[in-house]
C-alpha cells in the first residue's frame, strides 16, 4: 500500500473514531447561549474581535484524544483577588497588555497573540508549523 492511500485510510479511521467526541457542538452565541459578566472571575467577550461566538466554551467537555479523561491533569484554582499573587499578575497584565505599551518584547507579543486565539486556531497553527518541518 502506498503512503497516500495509507494516510487516507488512517485519517478515515481517526475521523470515524472521533465522530462522537463532543467536538461537533456548535459554539455558543455570546449573550444568547453564553452569558457574559462584569464581575471578577466571570467570562468576558474579547474586546478586540467582538466575535459573536464564545469560541472554545465547550472544549472542556470534548473526549480527550490521548488522555484517559479531561480531569487527568486538573488545573489549580486561581489566586484569590486579595492575594499578593493576584496583585502581581494584575500588574503584569497592565504593564504588558495595554495600548501603546513599550515594555512588550516580540516574544511576549507572540505569546499574547497565541493566547488570545481560540483553541482550534492554536491547534491548526501548530499542525501547520509541524507539517512544514516534516516536509523539509
């Protein structure tokens, strides 16, 4: 069997296996299916893109591809609003994240761009980057 046919066969099997993994759920509409808030800890719409969709809101419910469960590596709770850790993180965001900021390096800007996109955008960018290194 040649490589292209094998690749198509494997891709078809993976797609069939993932057909009901929960990733096909439509992204919720902001203000309709997904309500935002202004209180600390509540989700807010991206002020730049103003996308009408809450991208990635349900990705925590998608069956993992390799992991046993999505709970396998739990994320720790964020620091309390009164903590020194929260104050330091808040100050860092103010220093690096505003308009006209001069303390941002290109590396920081690249990381911020990656963090501000939805999970599938980041995934596709990684796949493209990985694919280009495989071909060369």
